[in-house]
């Protein structure tokens, strides 16, 4: 089946040979290049974006039939959403070749006009990353071993090092936005909340992971460190950060009683990442990487390192 991109189409599935949607007449070849195979998530009118798997029938022979991901912004009348969508495209194009984020070609962002004078849709085509996100990993495995957590933390710090050198902050680091491939390589996805560091922005972020200053619209590179710390507390304990009690005096979550058999140096490092005041967090990724050199990398006593198979 070939899927119609029109968000208001009442019958979006079409036969494979169709050139135009049989229900609304919309061209099924998007941007003269992409055909939609299926939604990645069920289309929801309440969401500003739809996400699809597409086949790329571009001009290069190596691209023919390649499966990619198409993200579509439906509500282009909202300037804030349009700005964030364009920012996501710019950041991913800047980072092309990094290998740790979804790859986007220079022409991966474009707009299309739908029939009957319907508003334009903004489109972003990116690499389809194989593997599973770490929220799915936790569902199957309950928690992550210390050995694996330190490896992943190092990988994430190198990813953030590349992003932050462009003075960009991700602003939505959490387990569901980290993908692990079969070879153990981590990839950071969903740059829909990314923005320039220290720029005044609307509050954005995910409950339990978002830094206090980011809630006030003041996100910097250290805001990503806060979310990173909360993410690895979740990975090591299997408990979502929002479910831990908060110390009313310090503003910190009380999670240490769940840090069973975890290297105290690692516990202290994560607490430092999660300091409520950004100036009390590490200055940059290199400072954190230097501290990680001293951490115990042996598996937790309560279980062996969890296999990725």
C-alpha cells in the first residue's frame, strides 16, 4: 500500500500502483521523490507532526528504494512550530557526517503544496535508524548494568560534544530519544526541541528530565547535562526520575537508596550532572569524560551486564 500525506484525507491507503490518492487526489510521489509506505506512529490530529516510513526514489542509483523517515509539520500557520521545525532541519544538516544523529541531506527539508488551496506542509526526510530506543530496552530488561551505563554515558558525552560545539542544545534527552543499534552504538534522535544555547525560548522538555532553568525558557549546554543525569538514573535503577521523592531543601531527587552496588564515584558524578543550579554542574563534556576514567566498569553485583541481543 501507498499512503497519502494529506492530513485531512479520509482514506489515506492506496494501491501500490496509484499515482494520486483515490480519495483526495493528492500526488503520492512526495517532492517528486518519496513514496510513503506507512506511518511510524498512528496519525493524530492533536499532534503537530506526522512521521512516516518512505521509499526514496531519488536521482542517485544508490538511493533507489532506500527506506527513510519523513517527518511532516502539518500546522505551518504556527510560527513557533515552524521555527523549531526549521531549526531541527538546520541542526541535522550541520551535523551530517557525524554518524551519531539521523543523517539529513542538504535538500532534506522542503515544503509541498496540497491540492484545493490547502496550506503547505513542511517536510524533513532523514535516515531511518535501526535498533530500539532505550525506553524499549528498559521495558525488556528492567535496568542497565553499570558496565553498560558507563559505556553509554561516554558515548552520549561524545555526541553532546559534537552538538554543543555548534552552540546548540538538544533540550529533550531521555531514554526514548536514545537509540541503540545491534553493534551497541548509541544514536541521539528527535531534534524537534533543539535550539541555540542561552537563547530565550518558550518552556519545553519532558517531565522528570527537564532542567529547572529550561522550564523558565533559559536552556544552555548544562541543561542537557541535567537531562543526561536524569536519564542515566532511570537506566541504572529502572525507575523514572519523576517517581523519586524530591528533597525540599536542595531540590534534588532522593535516588541513592536505589543505587545498590553502583560505584559511589558514578553516583556522585550523576548527582553533579543533576545539580538544580546550572553553575554547579560540570562546565563541559571534557570535564565529565575525565572523571569517568576513574569509574569502576565492572558489572553490578546484582546481575551480569545485560546483553544487547
